[in-house]
């Protein structure tokens, strides 16, 4: 009787607990998605992201170069926002997703997203917000003030996908209604002139994101202020200060504030309805992961956001135990190589990478892990010239596989700098190409700025400092870039810059950034 009862209970549990879908990969022109979801759900999610990309491109009349396969945005889908916060290292309940903009490895981690043909859920809005940043930074080298950057991201993230394939952009940002109604108000003058906003007392939640969306939306659709948006951007690009550009383009900022208040009270707002036949998204390829890939995927996701030394030690133990179970799975071995390289175990990283490449010569992450390990070994080699020549080989092999992957260009440049040699013209051109391919990677752009300063190319450095100075996720480093930009614009032509001192200041700013935030490029609802 007892055995029969236990059997019945087991049967009932099987009937009432839905089985998880297998890990799947959705690959398209601009995204790679990994999710433990049903294929039809994953396809719809991927198609919506592609349509969003094409809708932004169509509305803004821009065309991006098709990214190298490894330079697409990779989206890792975990089960819940609690898992997102754990991976990010933050406990705040208003964190829905996060995005890390790295050259050759830009990725987002989100909880299971429910695709919708009406109002989007917060994980999808957070993802679209971050991709809007990614897209806008990739399409312009000009500086974007923070209100503009965040307002634009909110404008595009408030999207709706239609069943007929249409995409609506510029819908009301209903997810910001709470802060607009109850948050401490941020005035138009404070949005346009950051000095006024920085001087605002208190740390209570405010309406910065909501008001930034409102100003961007109003200037986009207002007939009374037609042309002011374009004038404002032209003034900024001509070198005018944020305050001067705003006051010249928009006039009395108190009047602008009154107009914004009235606009917020409107019962109906305009939006763009983009027809499906103008978007032309790419096809989506769906495949199930192999047994080894699926087993390694949770570990691969944990590795993405650079775990602490203690977390990495645990992760390495799990990967070392997993690898012998799948000795012919190149992805498992490549993931192990990445973890060994991250831990500084260079010989082990090289061995795992070689094993992965021997099975599958297209394992990009294996080339990267091996190259990074060889570069580190070259630092202490007796024959540094020969060691760096050897360290370049994995990146040269990767360049043959993907000639538009940014990291081979970056490491070719580094191979000169780390030996204390002047980079060749080809190496500097390669660095510039890497920034073109991955304009969202602020560390890469900072390296280019320092090279341009070293070469006395101050006008070019000023242009590249713009996106750094107004980085929506920048803190101390953004302040450093803004100060350097202002200094260069007003410098005496006979003044020599102390590059070493600038680097020391940058190091201090970056250290302050690390202490101020737990994750890179984190976007939350309500506050940053």
C-alpha cells in the first residue's frame, strides 16, 4: 500500500510540475541568445530584438556595419531577477537586467522575458533600454549629454511589437509613471545643466529618468519647438557648453519647464508606427545545445561578470570536474580555458584552449584565452620579443577566422606598448579600427585617447573624450574625461601635457568607479 501511495504521489508531481525546456541558442544578425526556453518562445524573443534594431535604424536613418559574429550582443537568460542580482553582485530589488559593453564580448543577463504584443514587462524594457544605449553609441562619435542619452534610451525602450510585424516607438513610458508622479522633481534647467543637478541636495528617488524621457519625447514631437533639437545638437558639436547650448536652442528654460508640465498632463501622446515591410529583420537560426554545452552553460554565465577570487575558485573546481565528462566537447574545454585564464593559471589555460581548438578550430573564446595567457607569460619572459611574437599568434589565427573581431587589433597594439616600444602606424591604425568596431567599449576608447594625446592629436582626442565624458554609466572616469576635455579645449598651444600624471588621475578615477558600483553598465528601474 505504501509503495502504491508513493508511486501515485510521484505521478501527480510529474503531472503538475511542468518540465523545463532544454538549453537553446537563437542566432541572428545582431544578437545571440541562450535560454532554457521552448524554441517557439525563443524565436519570438529573438525576432522582436531584431525588429527593434531595424526599427531604430529606420527611424534614425542610420545603417550600421554588420557586426562580426563574436561582436554581436549576447543575451543570457536566467530564471529570475533574483538570479540576475546574484550574478551582478547587487541585492537591490529594482534591478531587472544588466549589460556589459566589452569589445568582442558585449552581453546582457536578463531573467526569463515574456514576449508581448501589448505592454512589455520590465526585463524586456531594461534590455531594450540598454540596447538603445549600445545602438546610439555605435552610431555616433559625438558626445551625448546624460539627459539626452537616458531620455533617448527610455524613448526607444517604450516600444510595442505588433502581431503584424509593425513596431511602435516612442510610446508613453508608463513604467516611469510612479517616479514622475511621486519622485522628487527634476527641472528642465537641471536636466540641461548638470551643474545645477549635481548641486541638488538629498538622495531620495527622483524623476531624472522620467523627466529625461519627457523632454526627449516632447522635443521629438512638438510642432512649436520644431528644429530646436537639431540646433541644440549642432551647438554642442561646435563646442558650446551644455548650459549655453540649451539656453540658446530652447530659450527661457522656465518656459520650457512649463511646457513640459503641460505636456505631461496631455491625455494622448504621439508615437511612431513603423511598418513591418520597412524593417526587414534577418532570419533567426535556432539550435539545441549539446549535452556538454548545456551542462556548462550555468557555469559559463557565472564566469561572464568576472566573479570574485573566491567565487572563481569554486567555479574552476566545477569546470575541472565537468571537463572529463565531455572530453570531446570543444565548448566545455573553451569555457575551462577562459576560467583558467581568468584565474591566472596560464599553462592550464593554454592546454585547455589547445584541446578545444584541436576539436573545433572555430572556438573563438579558446583563441582569446590562449592569447591572454601568452601575453601574461610574455611579461616575465627572458626573450620578450620572441614571447610577444608567440603571444600574437592566437590573435592572428582569430583574425583569419573573423577579420572584423576587435580584439586581435587591440592586442596587436598592446604587444608594442607592453614591451615599452613605440606602436607602429599599423598598430595605431589597428587600435582605431578596434574602436570603430566596438565604439561602446569605453576602456578601448580611453586607450585611443591616450595614444592620440601622446601623438599630439589633440582635436581627435577631444572628439573621443566626448562619449567618455557623457558615458551614461560613467562616474569618476566620466568626470575625469569631462575635465580633460575642457582642459584640452582651452589649453595654451605651447603647453605640454604630462601624460603620466593624466594616467595616474585616470587610475584613481577608475578605482573610484569600482568602489562605487558593484557591476559594469548596470541599469535599474528608478535610480542609478
